[in-house]
């Protein structure tokens, strides 16, 4: 049994980062990812605190700083759509932004470029695990069977690797009292390097433009003590549920509601 052979499921952020450090310590690392390539897009990522030190040690700081985006202002609106206040986001020290914020796709691309020499297998995932105490026999969706000393699940929320290892996630998941939906919509608002937040009791809506582009990120958040089961698996149910919780015709809610209903 090769005790240095490690399998990581997931090639987003945690997976390639861990793969880098394991390979650096002499492990033979395989990374499987069900998508056909590294995924781009997604909500911007903040890198701060100890994560900044990790970026420096991986030699990525200069590259990531060149691709950073900045938000200079957050503006808050009340339930009637009236402006309440504008503040500068966290992360500024002596007028300088110490943290890094960058598009998620920029971070995943940088991590992949640093580790592309490893054994990456795209359009592949784990279908079965058998842990005999000395190693793990793995069956992949392609039908290939291999043995590893260690299998690590870095495949995010609703991880199939965790389900295979520990059982259905329903026995572990706990509702935290809120639902949210994230999406993109056309930047018809003239937004750049800013965020705008509307809030009332039990509900909030946000538009986020970390750069200067033709689209902005939208988010709707609603208090929901119990989440309807259909929301876990059906996108149409999610859109209907979230839109129904925002019937208001104030602020930018109509445009956001229309976007989530047709996306």
C-alpha cells in the first residue's frame, strides 16, 4: 500500500490548495472534478487574515493583486427605499485596502495554474468508497477502480463524498432560519465598485458591483424557519419561493424579482 497516495474530490479552491501543499510534502495527489474544466464565474472571494499569509507562501500574491476588484462604498436603504447611510467596507488600514477581493474564477484559475502538473481528472467523480482500515478502495463514475491511502472531500455543499462516507446529509443538516438566492443581472444601475443593500424585518436584498462591468451580483435573503423540501433539488421552486417573498414595489426589488423569475 502506497501511504503517500491521496485522492481529493473537488477542484475549486480548497481542493487545489490542499493538493499544492500535499504535493510539496511529497504526496502523490490525484484530484477529481465532475465538471469538464475548472469552473469560472461565481461570487467574488475575500482573502484576508491568515489566508493572506497562505497566498504569500504559495507565491500567488502578486498575481492575485493584479486581478483584484475593490468596493469603495456600501449604501444602505430602508424598507421604503430611502437612503440611510453609506460606509466604507472593512479591510482598509490608513486608507489602504490590505485585504484582497477578486472574482472567484480568477482565484480558481490561479490555483489550477499552480498545480496543473498534478493528476487532475475532469468529468470524473467518486461513485463508491470502501474503507478497510488500511486504505480506501475507490470506484469512479467512469468505472475505474483504484486504491488510496486517504480520500479527502473538498467538493463543497451537498458533498457526494461526505454522503458516501457518512450517509445521507439530511441526518446532519440543520436549518439556520434563512434562505438566500444569488444571481446576476444587467448593470442598468450605473454601479461600479460599490454595494447597495435594502432591508426590512426578515428580508434583505443586495446588489454588488465589485468592479466595473456589464453585470452585477444580486442576492435576496429571507427569514424562513422551515425550508420547503422542494427547494433542495428544484431551481424553479427556489425562484418561485424567493420571488413570492418579495412582493414589494420599492427600491430595485421589481427588477430583481423579475430577474430571478426568468433566470
